[in-house]
C-alpha cells in the first residue's frame, strides 16, 4: 500500500469508522452493523491511535518495520487489544508485524484449545507456550496470599524471552485507562510514590519495549467491544478467584468517584499527562533551593 492509498483509507476510516465486510480483517467479519457498535469501534480506534502517536509507539528505530509480540491471556482486554491493532494494521494505519502470544501457565481447568482455534480461524500469526508458573506460585505462597505480583513477574520474564526468540521489538499489553488509574492509587496509598503504568517503557535489559496502546481506552468500552464481537473469554482461575485484593479496592473507589462526579476518570488520566514538578514536593525533580538565588537576582535587577 503506497502513501496515497494509506491516506485515502485513513479518510474513509475517520469519516465513518467502518469498512465493508469484504474489506475488513476476518476478526470483524461478523461484527454488528449497528450505529452504536460503529461509534464504539471508531472511538477505540481513535483513542488507540492517539496513544500510539502521543508516545511514539510505532517507530522501530532501526530502519525496518516493527514486529510486536501481543500478549493474549484470553480476557476481554487482550482480545480487544489484538482486534484493535489488527483493525488498524488492516486499514494501513499501523506498519508493524503482529504475533499473538499466549503463555499457558498451567492453571487448572485452562481450556487449551480455545485460543489456538480462535487465532487460526482468524488467520493471526501466533505462538502458544506452556510454562507451569501456576505450580511455582502456589508452592511459594500460602493460600491466604495474593498471587498477582509473583504470577505477573514470572509471566513477564517468559514473555520477554519469547519476544527475543521471535525477534520482536516490543511486548504489547492490554492494560487500559482503569488499570493505569488503579496502579496510580495503589502506589499513592500503599507505596508512598506518584507512579502509574507507563504507556511505553524499556525493560531492565534494554532490549524490549513494553507498550500499552489502550492507555486512553475505557474498560467499559472494551467490555462492550468484547461482547459485541463474541470473544471466547477465558476466566483466570488463579488470582481471579481471590477476594480482597488491593486493586479491587482501588477499582471500587474510582468507580464510586466516577458515579458521584462523571468524567473524573478522564480528568485523572489528563492529570497524569500534565505534571507540575514545581508544585509537588520532590526535590530531585525541582530545585527549590535555587528559588532564593533567582529571587535575589530579580531583586538586584530592580534596583
């Protein structure tokens, strides 16, 4: 596709947010034709493209098209991520190769056939890898503990390795707006720091980027998107069965704020893009001591 074709396709997408059934990615062949779904799809595409652009996600930096490993857990968010990225790529708006990857962690009752069947049916390049991290987590931690942190670290290590083996520039995750806000408040209340999930970061080894293109997308929208496209959702039987997680408390708190003051979630996300170090208390980010010198200089100039 040349630049003219891509620009023309972009105009069509922005005009109506949809394509004809015979010119869409196979994942959308049975998509609803309702106006509400078209608006939802267009909104998610727009928000994802905005994140891609704002944080420079699509540039490989080495003169060749990027190659992304998209982590697919079987939940609504990762299905939505894969579908949106494939939709953008199909429209000529995302010049990267996409490889979907599911890490089968040995969780009980995990239906091994669902994801391979889904990916093959939709013509998606993929890799399925089995690593029994479930036994490691349950062996290391008592039943009363929450498993999320250790499970996540083990999973991330394997995904980095797979990204290297697949010659991918980036590991792409399905974290959305609410995930970022929940992480921010967890760090705020429990970690004593102002930090969230960055939309783009470099791993400790410095060889794999971690991208979160859904940073601006609402969880409710992704849930509606998954339901409309009838993704075969696979529940988590490990951490998903545990109650009383700190993240659950943050989710409830944020939802309550949004119900009382609609639009606060968007406002909070905007706040994370609009930081004023001089109005905080971090001396490593702003030189408060130099203010006295600046004031002295200003006073001297006025004499």
